[in-house]
C-alpha cells in the first residue's frame, strides 16, 4: 500500500513539474515574440498565460500587445477587468492605462475622465504619488503629474521639492524649477551636486545670460529667506564661477569664509580657477585674502607663492617680454624670501626667482647659487627637490654646462623611474644628446618616452623624435642637422641673434634642405618673441602654404590661428584657421584645442545673434 502511495505521489509531482516547465516555456515564447514585435503570436500565448498568471509584468505585456494590434475592445476589456480586480489603493495607475488606451484611439473626453478618476483614487503616501506621477510623465501628461504631487501634498505627504523641480524643468517653467531646487537645498543640502548639475544641464548658464540672472535673483531671495543657511552663498559662488564672473564669486566666497572663520580652502580653489581663466586681478585678491590670515594658517605659504607665480606666469608669457617688470618681480621674490626665510615652504619661490635671474636677467651665476641653496634645505620634500634639480639642470644648459645638467637629470630619472617627473628628466636628457649631436642616442631615449603617461611629455618626445627621423635618419649629410641642433640650443640660451645667423647659414649652404620648414617655424617664433608679428605671420604663412604636407604644417596653422585670435583679434580669420586644422589635420596634436576654440567662437556668434 505504501508503495502505491509513493508511486501516485511521484506521478503527481512529475505532472506538476511538467506543467511548470510548460508554463515557463510558454512565457518565454510570449516574451520572445513580444520583444520581436510579433504581437499576434505573443497574444496567442498571453491569452492563456494571463488566466493563470496575473502578475503586472504579464498584464503590461498583454495590454501593450493588444494596443499595438489596435484591438480596442480586447484591450478595454482587459483594463476594465484589471480595475475591478485591483484593490482601491492600487486602482489609480490602472486608470492611467485606461486613459492611455482612449488617447490612443483619439477618445479625448473618455481619456480625461479616466485620468481624473486616477487622480481621485490617489491614496496618501509618497510611493503612491511618485508611481502615479511617473505614469503620467511617461504619457507626457506633465500637468497631470504636477497635479498628482499637489494632491499628494493636500493628503498630507510633503517634501516633493525635487520632483516638483524636475517637472517644472520638463514644463520649461525654469523659475519654478529653480525655486523648488532651492527649497530642496534648505532641507537637504546634500543634494547640492545634483542641483548644480541639473541647473547647468537645463539652463545652460554660460550661454544663456537671462537664465543666469534668474538663478542669481532666486539665490539672493533664498539667502534672505534663510539667512542662517550657508548653502545659498555657496551656490552664489558656484553660479558666478559658472558664468566666469570671478570677482563676484570672490565677494561671496570671502563672506562665507569670514562667517565660518575658515582657513581659505574655497578661496584657494577660486583663485586657481580665476587664474586658469586669465582673470588675474581676482586670483590675486583671492590669494591676498588667504595670505592675510597669517603664517599660522595652512595655506599661508602656498598663497604667498601663488601671488608671485601669477605675476611670474603673466610676465614670462608676454610678447614681447617686459624686462623692467621682470626686474621688479625678481626684487619682490628676493624681499619675500628674506621676509619668510629659506625653508621647505619657500623652495618654489627660490626656483622661480632663479628662473628669472638666469633666463631673463642674464645672472646665471646668481641663479645657480639660489638653486644650490634651495637643494640644501634640510627635510626638503623629494618631489620639490626633483623639480628644483630640473630647474638647475636647465640653468646649467643655459650656461653651457650640459654635462653637469645631464648628471642632475640622471639623478631624477633614478629617483623617479616610473613617474612623470622621471619622464620629464629623461626627455631633458634626450634633448641634451640632441643638442650635442648624439642623435642616435637621443632617438633611443625618445622612443622609450613616447608611451609616457604624461601627455605633454609624450607630445614633446614625439615632436623631437619626428624631427630627428625626418631630417637625420634619412640624410647622409649630418652637418645640417648638427647646425640646426646648435641653433636650437642657442634659442634655449636666449642667444637669438646667433641662432638666426646659424639658421641662415644653414639655408645658404644647403638651399632647399628638408629642414627649411623647421627653420621657418623657429624664425617665426623668434620674431614673435621680439614683438615682430608681421614677420612671424610671413614665416608661418610660408610653412602653411609651401610645406603643408610636412610635419610642421599643422604647427604653422595653429600658430597663425592663435596670432589672429589673441594678438590681432581677428576672429573671422582665426575661426577659418581653426576649422582648417580640425578638418585637414585630423591627426594633429592641436586638433583638440583647435576644435574647442572653434566651438567657443561659434557659441559666441550664436549668443550675439
């Protein structure tokens, strides 16, 4: 008897397993046909499946299949049956399906009635409101989604600021969106990054000034409404930074720092951002403020250094160089070092001072002493020491002490083998080999650097490697390349007249040599340094017109574009040249910068129109 019971039990279990397997197979087939868009085949399975499996996933697949087949009667019957069988607390979303069905068949009045019923059935609770509002949003019924949250508030569920803000953005009600986001920040300041990203995405603050003004006014109102909240002044700093009004950002950043008795972190960040965007006066104000906090604060020495470095970078990149102003700057470096003392914190000041002394004021011996003093500082950070060694090595090259320079660079290479600083030292060592005519060894070092993680160093290595490959490896006469390398060294040593004389001699002795385009580029660079823009344009134009297929063709075009852009303020010509680089030299190292500037100029034209 027991054996019979076991047999019956196993038989029944086998039937049940087969039934489940068959049901699973049918559902998989239904999903397959549904995903393929074969709705009629899907319906054949779904009719039977839905009788036994009334999950929402199966219902949605069945409903959308009927809708796609335009089977109105079957779809309406399905939804109304679903409504009858659904608990009152969950009926609202099913009425949205009914309304969607009516809309699909252009039954506008019936659709509105169904949507109104959905709203009437909304139950208290955040999840209920979000689910119904999202159903309306999927149908692009944004006003109904908005009404959903309004009713939910009336039912006692609050704090829909984020949802309201997103909806108002979708409805192009930007003022309402901004106000809702700012209310959200009052209760949930951790939403700051989300709010900032949304405002930038929806309002395009940099290109649409009227939206920027809307944000500014709303922030001022919020700051007045909630005077204890620091989030709104922080947002004002962010807003002014976005539209590149750094002086206004400074006013609010300073006010926050004073109020919170801060250490100037935000001011340091703002100063660096302003400097990167060429707003040097505001950058100076930021660093002055931080430095005024005194030597006991963490950013004092950095701020003092940044104040001098702003002037350093400004003056050393001017065309032509203002030597008198550099003399005054060197005196300020000297005074600052006397005031602050020679210590690890002032090592970068010493480095920059030595650079001015050697490369601009022809006081190389003093520069070497300053750098030796910096490297003798006890406890000097090893990375700072490496940077100082690189500077001292360059000064040695400037003073024609190339082997002393090579020794220093080799030390940095050993100490920072797989680091960008080590790669930089390796590049400078390769350049020494090039200067001294050992082109084969220079090429070997440059090949190893091409895969450098530092893009800037890799690009420099590629440029020098291409120069050697194109003009030495393929030439049986070595003297022209050696003369060109000597001229390059003279340029670095700022012996520009001697460099030009060497290059002219090269062209006289070997007319039409492959180095002609490189020589024209160098002469253009030197003319630009002397402020002779007209001659620079002639040299670069000759390369662009006659040597456009050489490795310097894109370099010449980019230099021309920058002269017309920044020196002559001829945006039409500059835009034309940037466009040529983008489309004619797609593999150029200048493409990214040219494309970026080209887009900026086009955005400016759109704004003006």
